[in-house]
């Protein structure tokens, strides 16, 4: 079977919005994972067409928050930018507003969101649990660097993990090779093959963080930010392997009740994360989960970063990737 082929019926469009309970809370329960009746979220009913919104790339005008780094969206042209797989097209005002509304209200439910086919939900849960056992066995730090082949080998070698079944491997591969544009993520593919890996000699472990950075530009930039901003800055996520990103994305899909569009507004699908080639996340020591919210942009540390002039963020408020504003995500050119 051609693993790059997108299986018909694997993903299905739906106007059904799920209830507020997370699928994650139902992992060990026997109750149905899908709502038994359609429930339309009022946030999607307000001006959101039931027809799927077909977004194509455009240079959106900057819509910045009250505070934060004033970065424009990346400039994309039809012939000179090799990083975008889709052409520039003019969008009317309503389409631009609809796109921006989705990434600003990233955790809302929209009528045009795409959901995982219900038939795959038990497999989604089982595969995510299996990846969790791998992470628990080898540790969070090492899991950040684990390759697909290493994951399979550990499953065969350690009974605490267990061998990955054929349906689990097929599911992982199908998620990796599926085109995420179909459910609203428009970033480029960073890793073409699921077996791509990060050489251990290419990374440096960052003390007191449990994370790694690529040697060279990433490590140097992080150290420079700490020097200029202060020791309150901490690395919250560095290098992520395909396996790590797969686990994060599947867990996010569970949290989103199978809504892949909603999941991808918060997290790049596996193979599309810039964490694999140098990007990293920073936060403020003691700030906890708020480091991964817009609240971070209101900290004194972030304000200092905004004034440095040499720091860019990957996902500004008007980005073309279909991703929420991430003031913590540092971009490596």
C-alpha cells in the first residue's frame, strides 16, 4: 500500500459539534465517544457557513494584540516562495474574517471543522496509550529524541511497552502522511519520511529543563535571550522528534473530541513541526501552564524580548498556518 495515499473515508467532514466532555476522560470507559445528537456550538452559528471554508494563502493585514511582538504575517508570492505548496488568491473580507476568527478562537468549535472518522476512535485511544507507555518507560527527555524505528524496537524489546500492532502502525503512518490542509493546517511539511530522525550528536541537553536544543543557531539564540532578558527565562520545549509530535497531536485530538481542525489550531501535525529543525519554546520560571497561553505576552520578560529586535515568533496573530498566536514559540530562520 502507498503510505502517502490518503485513504478515502479516513477523515470525514461533519457539522456535528461534540459535548464538553473530553474523550481523554473516557479512555477507560465503555460509553460512546460521539454525541448521539447534533449540537451546534453558538460560536459557530454566528456567521459561520455550514459549507467547508476553502482557505488559500494570502498576505493578511496585521491584526496584533494589545501587547506583543509586532510581526507581520510571512510574505507569500506565487513563484518565489518554495515554502508554500498553495497559490496566492484574493479572499473577500468575509473569508479573511472567518479565517482569523478561527485562529483567534482556536478552541472554539466551527461548523466546517473536520473530525476523525468515528470508526478510528478506539484505535486513536489505544495508539495514544501505547505511545504514553513508551514515554513513561524511556523518560520525557529521551522521548523528545526518539525515532520511529527506535519506538518499534522498544516495543518489541520491553514487555512494559508491548509490540506495536499492525493496525497501530498503519494508523500512525496514515496520520503522518495525510494532507493536513484538508482539516485546516497550512504549514509546510518539514519531514518527508516518518523514519527521519535527529542525530544525538547534533543536540545539546539544556540543564534544568529536561529538553534538548540543536547545536549551533538554536542553542546560541536561547543562550543570548537568557543573557539579555535574564535567568527567569526557561526552555519549555526544544527538539521534538516525529514520535514526540505524533504523541502530542494524537493526545490533542483526543482532548478535542476527535476534532482534527481544532487540534491543529493548537499543535502542528506530526511531520510539520518546526521543533524538528530548530524552533523552541520559552517561558517564565514559575509561570506554569500560562507559558503556553497569550498571558505570556503580558509578562515583563516577553516585553523585553519584544524589544530585542533579533527575535521572531513562528506564529504571529495573523499567520498563514492556521495556528493560534504563540508568543512563546521562537522561530529559527
